[in-house]
């Protein structure tokens, strides 16, 4: 089976690399599943960002999120990776993901 390539938009790769080791490994496992055409273990849709956008939810050493879109044929795009510090995703994180979604032609 052919894996879809991962493409990181903006600072999302550096942001993901700054996650704690355990959260980074879990995110990598989930991204590999997505590349393989499967779903991550814990996710939700993010239509507020754009069509087909989802977020991986990681709950270890805090709350961590990886916002991605996999519906495009050429790649899985990671739009944003961040630590969630409030119950609701901040408008700043939503706007950043939205801008990056538009950058890839979404």
C-alpha cells in the first residue's frame, strides 16, 4: 500500500517537534494511520477551519492538537500543531489553521 506523503504548512513541523516525547510519538502514530488511509484514534471534524479539516486530539501531559486535511489527493497536510490550554480552541488557533488551509488551495 502506498502512503500519502505528509506536508507540513508554516511552522507546524517545528511546533509538533516541540510536543513532549510521548505526545509527539502518539501524533506520529496517528499521522501514519492517516497516511495509510485510516482514522486516528481520537479526532473530530473542524468545519470552522475548512472543508475536510480534522484535528487529532491527544491527552497526555496536557492537551495537544494536530489540525490536518487528508481529503486532497496529493498529500496529508498538517496545518497546525499546538497545546490546547483552554476548554475551547482559541480564535487565534482557528484563524491560523484557516489561513494555512487557504495557502494550500482549500
